[in-house]
C-alpha cells in the first residue's frame, strides 16, 4: 500500500504533514460549490435528464458496474440511453469524442471503452460534460448517465447516486490530500441514493454486491464458468492475479471467495498504463486473472492463458427497481 493510502486508511501520521493542503482544498472547493449555489457561476439548462453515478472519495468504489446496470435496465424499458465520461487516462481533447469499436483505452480511457463494449450504447468523453450531453442529444439519446461527475457542478443533474466502498468506507474522514474525500460526508445527506458496494449497508443506504460467475479469455474471448474453470484446474488450481483499480485487494479477495488459490498478486494504481515489463515477473505457465477494466488495455501484452472476470451489480430485493423508477419519474419533465 502506498504511503498516501496508509495515511487515508490506516491513520499513518504523515496525514498531519498534509493538513495545510487539506485546509486549502476545503476552502477552494467550498468557494466553488457556493458560487454555483448562488448562481455566480452558470449552470446551463440541458435538453436531457442526467443521472450522476459518482462518489465523494478517491478510487474505485464500483461506479462502472452501476453505470452498466442502469444502462441495461433502462434499455429494457425502451429508453435510449447514452453515457458521458471525462475519459480519465485517455488523450486530452477539447471537444466531445464519441467512443466506437475502434477506440482504445489510450485514446478515450479504460472505463469508457469497457462501458461501450458491454452496453453498445453511445459513449461520449471529454472534460466538458455539458458539451458531452449536447453530443448525446444530437445522437438521439433520451437520457444520460454520467460516469462520475458528482463534483462537476456546472453539469445540471436530476438524480445523484453515490457509490461507497463498504469495506473502506471513508478512511480517516478527511478531505484530500490528507484523506481520501473530495467532499465531506455531509454531502451524502443531499444525494438521492447512497449505494454501498460490499460490506454492510447502514440505515438509509442501499446494499449492492458485485457478482462474477464466468471468466473470459482476453485474447480469444472464450467464456467459461468459474466452476468449470476450477474443475478443469483442480489438480493445480493456483492462478496469478493482477489488478490496476482503486482497490486491487478487493479483486484479489473476490477471487479467493470464488475458490481460487492465488499465487503471484500484482496490484497497480487505478488507470495504470500497462507495458510488457509489467508481466515479465509472472509465471506464464499459470493462468493469469485480471479485471475487465485491465483487460481492455492488455490484449496485445498478454499470453493466451490470460482471463478476466466481468462483474455485475446486484441489489437486494427490489432496491434496483426503485432506483430505475426514481430515474424515470424525474425524467418525465423532459417528455420521457
């Protein structure tokens, strides 16, 4: 674990050295937020309803599976959905860029590529989320899901969903850089739903789990059930694991819970740009398992015995339906 993460989640004393920057971050973010609230900064009126899927902290909390879940559920109801993203990790662009089958993670970011490949709906990336919405409107979309963007106050929104890592929660509870938070936990009282990924949801929170039942070969796209994979490798069920996400350990724990015995485990920072050298220390005679987000960047770097685990968001009881109903109700003023 990096020193900064130890300060966030293990209360390492280095956090005190970062406290002055913490105060500066709080001051700047508070002034900016207030400027939008009193309409000193303009928030353009949008032609489409916008649903924010974001968080108040740094790192992967499970936003992308929720985005995919919402897209799939809304499509099933006959709604034309599009997704916008900043395109973190991709090439810098001043104008909206439409993701297509030829787009790479290096061009548009790993999460937009993943979302497009899974859903086949229009995905538009650029730092200007307002312009991204306009681009989706021109493409005939009826509703927009914003992958992150909770703190992008220029973007008008109709529904705010916050995803929380149920294991790590909010770390030491401090703002960046002394803590992992972009906004204080008070912000949770202003959003529509707080969705907890794993762990135990608290009062007024919605429980969600990520479920993976099959592995897909990174190169051949062969799909095999996890149970069949384990049976085929029962004499030597050790696998290597790699993850470049906000919390790599969460992926490793998921594999163990599925019945895998882990050999080498390699964690990288979120949105890591992979190179051939990242795989040299791994025994290529042992299956290598990675996340879906890693797989969209690694097809040309790995061998034929490399697999990824796609995961889906699953909600308890009818909580998922309630979220979809809320989105549709808020979208009626747009003629949806």
